[in-house]
């Protein structure tokens, strides 16, 4: 359904989308006539010029002009002083605020003079139109448009590559963003000092920032990358440009555009050489993607679609702070010469990290340590099927091929050639020593944590003794560094632990580990970095309302709870909360968080100002799996770093098949920040579709049967196609289903797995495959698919089945006297899930009402209700009541039985028109070109009726979606009784239709035919 820019009840501005018609009402001092020369002028900018297409003069007429400005009279022209002109802008119209004037011209004495000129300008705000195929921001997928243009709620991912987490964000109004060029509304600040402004972590949406900027007329303090990105998304979506926020974990910041390396320098003792370190790698960085065509690219390559843009001021491009738009597809191929800033963005996602060892004597870089696969991890955005807020979609493969693959290395070399980079770096290695900085994903905020470095001597010779020394550093706002030496014996390893009590707050709560060690014998360096996240507890919210409803203008209490993980009492706490279109953002001082080590609760009173809306789509996705002969519905969770199964599932397995559990020293951190213990670890075979995978799983007390985490999804290269509801794994598509599907009975299509031929008047048992989401182990009825029966004449027999896999038996009967061929993948039946009703004791003992297996009975002996006492359906009752009063009782009973017997042949309502596939109707148009009419503007009140009528007809199968090049207008006609009729304007279609020609019958033949009637 196409979306238009609608105005609220108190709106004072006209906002339209380009390429679509809109109406302007004008009042004159007399009724307008067609001979009147009416002119409109539209202008934009301070100095509009016709050569720049910034000023347009139009003559109002009744003609259609494709792709250009046009103004049309209404047809017919009303005999009133007030008329509504239809204005259409071209699909490439300049976006912005257009002022327009109206003038009336007359010819006097052979000259054209202005007799009326409205000098008071009116304003029209023209936006981009992603619903218009001719607009450069056109997006064909309706689900994508709903998410990337219309959605007002979302999230932006932060954290680190091993544990991405979300920040809720509410999108709102728009303005320019960048303050570095003294024109923006937001000031960036990464110092950690925000006393003269607002901390970036305190913002939860765009509205409050923009309202403050509008109110104070000066830049708002402060923001960081996710705030800039949230505002940029707001700006683009408001203008009609599809946009989304993108988070790149382990994001490189390359200050030297001439190469694709992130260079860092350390001294021989492992300390950082700060004065040489200009490049950096951020734990995460957030930018944006916008969906636009790129006809401006001179290479001729089709790089339209998602374009990377960065609103955060980092490096200057062409003298100002800007970045993009750059085609994401071009970044993947290494085409960095395409516009714009491709070299910088590609380095962010696919640079090589090079660490140089520097001597304190001459500061000469030596012995580079190269890591080609540590940058650009888990590139994330909010998925479209995520119920308004959060489901992470990994888009890393949009930016680069698989790390180390020939395609990825080829893209790197292509970009390197374009830069003119001829360096060839070589890394030395110590073949005896093996270093391993043990990775950490996360740790609970307020707890002690440990950093572990494992050093192994792999030699079998006692003479290969190695002495290592270096520095192990943990960096946050505060950090500690331990420099030590240790002797590592052959065929052995030693472990060194460094502990840190993190008491001081930090915005991102990301900790970075840096390990720099050297073997004194070989003088070969080992340098490695990693990061992890300290997890804060979440605030839980629960509305205190009656009957589960919230009404506009009615106050209610919102109970919020928070558990303080620290022993210290938190002071000066502020609580920020709000909801897009429902509740304005508020900041309140609160005692929430007070009392070290305890849980506290606050209940602010809120009053919704507007109604919200519920987005349709999938919530959480499940996939059917088989583990140790148990059928499990496992949750697909890209936010979980490990795969988990429910402890109760493990306990139900027979002891002889039950895997042995290994102890685990890990804690489970839930989405709400709560901590729970894992109960063990084991290895199991997980069957998904036709693929069986041996994988390590952890046991925990969770609600779902299990969770498939990122470890499994990454290892087996799974691709989540959320829009289609598929999990692609090992070349096979596995159907997923949502939690919405769990709450309602399922009805799934069943197709034939192979081509078969059914002899005449015969029956055959074949195998069917379920095409739609279903639950393994569900029970139901296989029923005929009506369209298949109508087209083939073959009837699938109803039967009861239990689905232990995605195939089931179908019994097909061919009643015709000709053999019938059923093609492979033909949908022949539907599987409808049923819930068995348990039989109570009374029903179980009532043998008189049941027919035993093998018992022979006459139909008349089966007890039935008296048909004569059954009431007729309401649609037939009126027909029965209007029967001829002269009918006697027996005749009236016959009429009643006849109506009841054939009740399925009668329409139940004025909308129950039925359908058939026996005859196909065609409209012959000869060589006529397809007719494409521009849509009429429908008043708001009638538009809702039209949308409801379209939905109703689609649900009843009267209409279906079409991609036809023919398009006629919808007209909502008001009848005399005030009701509205749904009509289509087929006048232009009828004009080019070739009518059926039939000779008129002779009058005498007609009279002869009537005489025999």
C-alpha cells in the first residue's frame, strides 16, 4: 500500500511526495471558465533560475504531461468560486520548500496582461518518494519501506565484536547534524567530560535533541557516533530516503588515505609509542546506509542500492567533514575510486593491522606484526522482522567476502592498485614459541575479572630454551600494566594472570587487552589485542494498568526496577524514558540504584499523548531441530555467543543415550543483565533439515527448548533470510517460524516431491513436502488444496498424520477416465494442525453413541438430530419466509429441506460472490500500448474505506497482487443513501478494447423462438 504524507489536525504545512499529484484549493471572485488563462509559479532557493530548474512557470490545462510539472483543472469544471487544482511534480523534482504564486492572465488589445496576481507566497514541502518507481530512492519491497522509511522505533548496536548489544533509539524530526563546520546541531565529544552538556549515553532518541536545537538556536552538547547516526537516520527517513544505522565492530580509523593499513607502534619493552600512533581501531563505530540509485557514477557499473554515509566528523574530504555516499557493493569489490570516500570506508571494514617495534634510540620501525583478519567484524543493523525494536542482522558479507578467500584478497589488491600502494610487508615468526591471549566475551559489571596469557614452548629439544618479556595491559578509563619476565621450559606452558577491580564508570564499558612480548633469543615480537565488555544490569519496566490497556490522556504508573551490582550506593541518579508518538522524552531525578548491592524500584507517572501502532511481522524465529532423537524448537539468537539447550531436555534422554556433562566455569548473562550458571557442557549431533552437525552445547535453565547462538551460525556459515523466513545452511533452505506462529494453529501447503502419473480411475500413495513453517511433532489433517482439485480433477483424500519430519504421505484419487500427470512441486494439499480434545470418562464409557471398528450398521440406524428442527441460516430464512402463503405445511417443509440441502449454492451476503476457474476472461486490446494512469487523490475519510475494501477483497480471493503494466484509477463514489461504492475508472481501457461482434438476430426468428416458450 502506497503511503502519502498526511497532515495532523493542527498541521499548517502542505507536505507531499514528488512524482505524485496533490491538490491546491483556490478561491476566486467568480466561477472559473476554461478560457481563463491561469498560471502557477513554483520557486525554491534564494535566487531561483529557470536554467537551474529552481523556478517553474505552468499554465493550468486539462492535459497530461509525463515526467514534468503540470497543473490540471478538475473535470468537470465546477460552477463555484472555489476550485481544487491537481498539481503533479516530476519524479526528479528538487526536494525542499517550494513557494508558489497564482496569476490570472487576459488578452486585451492583442496583449496579454495580468488581471489578478496573488503576490503572497504559499509553501509546499516536497519530499523524496520511495513508492514511485521513477524516483531515485525507489524501494520495491514493501516490508523494507515500512522498516527503513516508516518505522519510528529502532535500535543501534554497540559493545564489541564478541558481544554486540543494543541501544534503543526513537527517531523523530530532522535537521543538519555536523557541528565541525559550524552549521550543525550536534557537538561531538569523546573526552568523557560532559559537565556543560548532556552525556551521549543519556540520549534515547532524536526528538529531544532537535527540539533543544530549535529552541536554543545553537548546537546541542554532546554526541558520539551512535547519536550522529540516529539523527542521520531520522533526517533521511523524514525526507523520504530509506535509511538504516550500521555498526562496524573492530572499526579501523585510517588517517593516511594512501594505504590500507592501520599502523601502531610499540617500544621493545612492550610499551606504547604514543607520539607515533595516529591510526586507531575502535571497539565499534556507527555510520549509516541510504538506499538510492547512483546515475551520477561515471563507470557505468550498477552500484545502485545501499550507500554508506558517515555523519560523525572524523576526517575531512574535499576540505569539509563529510563521508559518502559510497556504494556498499563497490566497497566489497575494492572499487574505491567510485564516489565518494571509498578508500576511507574500505579501510574501516577491511584494513590490515600492522604493529611496528620501535627502538628508543633511533625510533626506527622494525619487525612488523601483521594481522589481516581483525578489522570489520559482525557488521550489524536492525533486522526488519524484529517487532519494532531489535533483532540483529549481520551484513558483513555486504561489505567484504569471507576473510582469506580468493575474492577477498583480490578486492584488497584491486584497492591497493587504485591507491598506488606498492609496499610489500613481511612478518618474521618464532617457530618455537606459541602465544595465546585467551579471549573474553564479557564480564559482569562490578566483579573482578582476569586476563590470561598462555605461552607454550612447542619444541621437543631441551636446548630450545626461550626467555620472554613484555607487557600485558588492560585499558579503560583507568588501566594497569604489568611488565615481567619469565622463563618458559621446552614442551610446557606457563600462565600469567592480571586482575583489575573496575570501579570507575565508563561510557561504553569496553575493556581493551594489549599483549606485547618478545623472545630474547630470537628477538621476534608477539603482539595481540582483544577487547571485552562489562555488562551493566538492565532496567526492567512494567506498566501498572487495569485490564491490560493504556488510553490516551489517562495517567498510569510505570514501575521500573534496577539492581545495583556495586557495593557502593549510587547518587545523583537520573532516569530518561519516552516513547515515539506516545510519550515525550522525560528526564527525572530518582533514587533508582541507591543502596549498594540491592534492588530498588521507582514508579513515575506517565500520560500518553497519542496512539501508537503495532507493527506486523515476525517476533522471534525458531527452527526445527533433532538432537538425540528429540524434536526441539530452537530459538535463533544472533545476540547469543554460545549454543544452549534446556536442562529438562537433557534429563528426558534415556540414560544409555545421555551424553556425559563436563563442568563449565562460565556464567550466563541474560538480556536483562541477570546472571545464571551453566549446568554443564557436552557435544551432541544437531540435525537441521538434511544436515547433521556435531557441536558443543551448554546446558542451562532457560524457557526455550534451546538457543542456536552465533558460534553455531558462524561455524556452519548459516544465512538468516529474515524477510523470507528461511535459514540457509549448507545449500539448503530450512523454514523457520515465529513466536506468533506458536500461538495459533498452523495451515501449511504441501507439494508433491516427484512427478507422477495416476492411471484412470485409480488411486496412489505419494510423498508430500511441507512448504510453510511448521512444528515437528505436530498433529493435524491433510486436506485437498481447492485450486489443485479444480485444475487437475485429482482428489487428495483427507487423513490424519503426525509430522515427525517435513515430509508426509498423500493419498491421491483420479476419478476421471483419463490418466493424469502431476508435476513435481505442485501444491496438492494443505496440512492443518489440530489440537486433540481429551475424552472424559463419561464419553469414554458411552458405548451406545460409538460405532466399533468392523461393525456393520445401516445409515438410518445412526442416531442424528431431527433435520426438520434445525434452523435455516439467516441468509435463507428471509427467502423461506417470503414463500407463497398458499403452500401447505408439507410443501413448506419440502421448500425448507430443499434450501437446507443446497444452502452452499446461495450467497451468504452481498460480498459473498464466489469464484470459479472453469472460464478465463480475457480483454482484447490488440496493439494498444499499456495504459498507466496517474492516481486520483482520494480524501482521507474515503482512503480508509478503500484500504479496508482492498484488504477484504484480497482475503476473500476476489483480487490478488499484480505487476501488470496496465493501471486504472480507483474511484470511491458516494451513493444517494450515503454509502460509498468501490469503483475503477476503466474509460481509457474501454476505449482501446476490441469489443465482441455478434450479428443482431432477425425479428421473425426471435418471435418464432418466443412462440415455443
